[in-house]
C-alpha cells in the first residue's frame, strides 16, 4: 500500500513538461522556462514521429519555431482572443504554439475588420 501511495505521488512528476503551458500569466523564471521547453520537445517529437519525420534536424527546427511562437505569444495584447484560440485548438489536439500564434494573429486581424461593400 505504501508503494502504491508513493507511486501515485510521483506520477505527476513523470509527466512534468508534457502539459501545455499558457503564455497568459506566464512568470518568467527558470522553472517555467524549463516547463515550456519540455512541453515543446514532447509535443514536437509526438507530432513529427507520428508522420515519420522525427529526424534531428526537423525536430530542432520545429522546436525552435514553437519556442519562438511562445515568446511572441507572451506579447499578445488581447488576452480574451488568446484564451479562446488556446481553448479551441487545444480541445482538438492542435495545442502547439505555432498554430496558436498563427490563429491568434488571424483572429486579432478579423476582430478589427468589418464587412464593406
């Protein structure tokens, strides 16, 4: 029983770095930076392994792209749009920073447009 309790306590630690880290309210410290890096590495590896493109050069390129997208999302002005985009794309399994940044930009642009003749 004691071993089971210990195991249950360590399961969350085993999945460290594999859960999405939102740029909203992100506190810039080494611990949180490491969480983002671990998530990016995990998500990129999972995505590109599934399509047979898990060679080192592709993984590093996509990891850098996702990390740069996260850094750009830290500067997002409209947090309500960002929250909506995060929810939409994470709910359908497309929870990577590059996609979220791209769609945040599109939603922000569309929010400032109106139909004209």
